C-alpha cells in the first residue's frame, strides 16, 4: 500500500512539472510578443511630430484656453519633451508638454488613434497650470 501512495505522488509531481513548464513557456511567449508590439521611442516621437497630431494638440490647448498660442492667451507656447515619451500599455502614447517654457506648467496627455483619427485622451495638468487657467475664467 505504501509503494502505491509513493508512485501516485511521483506521477502527480511529474504532471505538475509538465503543467508548470507549459505555463512558463506560454507566459514567456506572451511577454516576448507583447514587447515586440511596443513601438520604439523614435517611432512614437515621429508620430507626435505629424501635422495632424500637432493640429489635435493645438486644438486641445485652445479648448483649455480660448486664446492659446496667441499673445492674449495664458498658454503662449508649448514644447514636447521627447525624452519623456512612452507607450501606454492600455493603448496610446503618453507624452509630456511644457507650457511657456516653464517646467512648473505641464500637461501629460495620452495620444490615441481610433479609425485613423487622432485624439487626446485623459491628461494630467500640473497644479500651477490648473490654477492659472482657473484665474482666466
């Protein structure tokens, strides 16, 4: 009876090893496939420089400040920090915009693309920029 229990446990351990190896293999393949589908930083930055993307960004700034990118606006200029661009695993490109050359005035939006149309998803405004925009209204 004792040898039966031991051989059953050995068989179970063998099956568990096979399952563990299979799970590890599938997980590894999934990670590799996911990494290969992540766009490079250069490709993401090129995307941000496209004229249709610049248009979407500037329209979003005008939605925040009706006089944006003019002398009368609070938002007079913007610059994208291409070193802080990264791929959002939920989809899209996260990037960092510096407003009026002031590192305290920043917006961190997500560029999305759906049906070949670009849009800006949820973004974060710095507290300083948010306060400035509130004063305008």
